[in-house]
């Protein structure tokens, strides 16, 4: 079964009965609120809009805009951390001085700095948004009066921008040291590779162009290879000419001893000697003439004698011509032998050069590729070092946080006024008093003859039998206390 509702008469009786409790709570809390309102100082808030940008040296095409929302959020959180830095706040407090205007060399104390950091300075995103959604943030400070709030906001902005420049400068100095070391290491590696390249280039000298051509192209064709092919063709032709000349020379030597051997030789050997060719043809004709006459005439016949004499004369002339040709061929033969030898030496020299170039091609290509890589690394290191130095130079003269307007201070103090605070305290006292009343007050009378709620109260409004029973219980308890005392006295 559900509980019966509490009657309004019961609530009225409880409030009347315990009126001193809840009225006293209202008065006490109201007094506390009045005292707090009288002795608490007014606090004014000043806000200044700021815009955050990225370094322009990173990407000129973005003109200071951040590449991503994450970078913007990280930059704004860094500004928040710097705003709540002790050095930043202490510098701003030293600039505006103590609130009472006196000169204090120890101002500000550490406790004041920590209190101001926790309660009076902050970086806020517009309209309660999160960092990273917009490049605009607000610098908010609090002070005891409007003028001090404005001066504190300006001092905080100046101190913040100065320390942000110091952070950029320190970061740039660290990066410059690291990049300088990287640049020096890249230069050292480049010098080492350059020395190795210079050694190879000095070794090959005039063939350096061929080596570079072989390393830059993968076809394997080069002027030396083409020259080698041409020289081999010339050598083959020269060897063939030498072989023909030697064969002709051997034939002529044999023909000078026996002209009949010239008759059995091929005509192509004597093509270079037209006089011998004609004598050979004449000898053949003379032999045919003599052979024809030998079948008709005897040896004593004048025609046959004339034919034999003609044949003998041609033989002698062939021998003489052969000897003169042999004498004229010796220098030509020696020259041809020398030419063949030179061509062989040239072929050997070109072959050795190609072998050396082929052996050095791989190592030269590796060194050349490494040289290009080291050169590119040095150029990149130099570029990064120049950018770091430019960033450091910019850190000394520019700031990544710019003000969008002057500080804006509130017209009224921050927080509730004296009347609001007093009535709020009284309302809190009323709630506290009513809660205490209903916590200690008994409930209303239940049905079926159970005791009323007023019966639970001591003193007035109790029934007669209840008061008599209570008096009897007190009398018995007092008698129990008296009996042990009498026993102790008798003993």
C-alpha cells in the first residue's frame, strides 16, 4: 500500500514549532552573505582579441596559415601554456606594480603569481568553442579595478609576445645548432666522395669523357668501342692485303728462279703487276708458237729457232722484271707489316682501355650517384639552415600573435552583486533550515489507534498516563542509584 500524504496542517505545525531553527538559519546565512559582500573586493575582467598565425618561412603560399587544424590547436595550446607561465605573469605584474601603488622590490611574491595564474589569467576560444576551430583567441585577465584590468591586459600581451619570441628564438637556436652539425657532416661526406671521384678522374685522364659516357648511358656504346670496331675492320683488311702481298712476293721469288711457276699462278696475283702479266701472256703465246712449229719444223728450221729464241728472251725478261718487282715490293711489304703491327697494337690498346673502363664503370657510377646524393643533401641542409636563421631573425622582430583590437573591460564587476549575494545566502539558509527541520521532526499520526506525532515530543501536550509512567521510570532509576550508596555506608 502507498503511504498516505502528509497533511498541510502537520507541515504548518512543524514550521511553527521549529520556527526558531529555520528562521535562525536564514538570519545566520544572510548575515554571512552581507559580511562577505561588504568585505569582498570587486573584480573586473578585461579581454583582448588575438589572432594566431604560422611562420611564413615554412610555406609562402599559405601566407602564415596553418597546414592543419591539429597544428593550429597545438599552437593555441602552447600560447595558453605560455600565458600561465610564471615568468610571463611575473613580468606583467612587475610592469603594473602592486595594487596599493607602493614600491616593493620583492613584488610579486610567488604566492601572488600562483594565485593570479589559477584565477586571473586565461586564453579562451571564441564563444566557448574548442581550440583549433578558429585562429582568433581571447586573452582574459582579472583585476580589482577597470584601469588596472586594462593595464594588466596590455602588460600580459606584451610579456606574452616577448616570451613567445624568446621561445621561437631558443627553438631556432637549437635547430640552427642541429642543422649546422648536419650541414658540416654533409659537407664532410661530400668532400670524401669528391676526393674519391677526383682520384678516379685523375687515373683515367683523357678517357674521362668515355667513362662518364658509359656511366650515364646503359647501352654500352662509346667512341672507344666504335674506334675499336673500325680498327679491327682496318686490321682485317690490312692482314688480307698483307697476305696477298706475301703470296705475290713468294710467287715472284719462285718465278725469278723458274718463270714457268708464274704460268701456273692465278691471274689475280699478277693483276697488280701489268708488265709481268703481259710478259706472262707473251710467254704463253711464245710457248704455243714454239709448240706449233715443233710439230711442223725441225730444230734447224729458222722459224723454229726464232720461236725458241723468242721464248728464251721472254723468260729472261720475266726474270729481270720479276727481280725488279721483288726489289720494289720489299719496302711495300715492310710497310704493310708495320701497318698491321700498328693496327694490332691499337686494337690491343683499345681493348685494354675498354676493359679498364668496364671495370671502373660500376664503381664510378656508384661514386657519381653518391656524389649527386651528397650534393643534394648538402643543398637541402643549407636550405634548412637558411630557413632556420630566417626564422630566428624573424623571432627577434615579429610575433606570431597579433592583437585585433584594444582590451575590452567589463562595465560591472564580475560575479553577483551585494543584494544578489545577500538574498542568495538567505535562500541557502532557508533551504538548510527547512532541511534540518524536516530531518528531526517526526511524521504525522497514523491510523488504527497509533500515537500522534505530538506524543513523541517531550514536555507539553503528553497524555496523563504517559506522564505518570515517565515519572515512575525516573523514580525507579533514582531508587536504584540510592540503594548501592546505603549499602556501602553500612559496610
